[in-house]
């Protein structure tokens, strides 16, 4: 199991701190730094900035939003970032959610699994530098009865194969991710509930005659270092409440559904009710302590080491850490403590 770093959104006055954390992760030997996008800073620009200021660490999109770009544009961006970074780019993709897809991009949130499958097919074809043609439900290349012709990518990526990751939560998405991708980006991953995740991924891998060997399972895990793990958990409450209660509509919230599948259905409903009523403090207080502990790294180094071992035993191959503190010094402490815990757990190669 390797260590990764997930950075918070940029453009909110924390850019210098985020860059310093990325550089520190590079110095400490972390495998990858991931950058997200929603409807603020875009991930591609930030990843090029980080790549220019680091030397060894991979840079990954977590995620590029599928409704934001045509698949051919994403292939161009991936090839460019791989070239600029010297072969250090990882392409993470996701459909986002209905509110962002339709409200921000004006793209209908329909048939997300089929759309993702076609999107990946086109990207792989474009990155292979064959002349691009595709006849599908969502994209047709070239367009018929027009001047378009099959074109091939002019940029040569450093690597023949740029790894593709998909943000996956539900069983069907996980299964398809196992089938068509090189890795899965997951949130609120609990070692105690990892069996269902691995089973779905394994089913997808089997469809293409593969197993989980070499497949990258990448949960993003909040980390808060301190003497009292329960106090540390309070720092994660607002983050968890945002996703379970407000990341989507009442009718379609993937994270709320995930918490329900994990056995927290009643609490997930309460969190959502309070969050949508703008009782954000009440929503945060309603997040079960057990849920926070199961999906985070909390407390002193020794306890974090124990939990890291549990994640490794559950099949995690890249443990991506999300420091929950805005202060760059505290974030740096979290990154360094994580390395010490990693070594204490016997996970270092």
C-alpha cells in the first residue's frame, strides 16, 4: 500500500498552502497528489502547476468531470499533462452529480454508466493515436454528413498507457470500473465494509479475464492527528455532513445512499434533513462517531498506524490522505506523522 495526498479546492486563499503540502508530499516520498474540481478551480490547470514544482510525485485528477469536457478534449489534456510532468499523470474521471452536471454544465445527467463507458473508450482510442472514430449512443465521431474526418492525436504522451481511474460508489459503478479502468477512486471507504467493494470490483475484472492484481483501490481518507481521537473526529464532522446531507438532492445523493448501505440509514436521513434545512451544526452533530472512525485516520501516531494496517488488509493499494486542517504547518505535521505511522505499521517497502 502506497500513500497519496488529496488537496482541497484551490482559489480560496489557500493556494500557497496547497502547493507547499504537495511539495512536502513529494519530499516525503508520497506516490501521488490528487486535485479535484467542482464549479470553482479546474483540476487541469492546478495539476500542471503542481507538476512544475515537484520532481517525483505523480499528479492525478480526482476528478475531471465528464460533463465538463468532450472525451477528445480530455485525451488531449491527459496527453499534455503526461508530457509536461515527464510521465507522472493519472487520469481520474467521474460523472459528478445531477445538480452540477445539469445546473453548471447544462448536460443531462442520464445513463451515467453508459456515458462513462463510451467516454473511456474514446479516450483510450485517442491516446493510442489511432485515427479517431466512434459510433455510440452519446458520441459519434466524426459527425455524419459533414466535413469532419477521422483525426489522430498529434501529441505523444511519455507513456504508452496513461492509467485511468473512475470515481465509483455504488455497486454497478464499481463493477463497471473494475471492467474498464485501472483503478477506483472511492470516498467513505471502511475496512469493515470493504468486502462489498472488492466483490463488485472483482466481478468487473472477471468480465475481462482479470483479477484485482495490479488494480489500484484508492480511498480518500481524512486524517487528523491528536492525543484524543474522539476530539479529532469532531474536525471531520462538517466534511462528512456536507457529503451525506448536501452533496446532491434529497432524491439522489450517492453518499447518503452509501452511508445507508453501511448500516447508518436512520442517521443518514437525519443528517440530510438537517442539512437541507440549513441546520449545518445539527447535521454535523448527527454524524455517528463510529462512521467517522471507520472512514478516517484519527488520533495519535500509534492509533493511525493500526488503522492504516486495517486499510491495507482490506485491499487498499493507495491510501490517499486528506488533511482536515487549513493551517499548512498542521497539514505538514499530518503528512509527516502519516509517514511515521506507515513505517510503524510495517507498510514501508
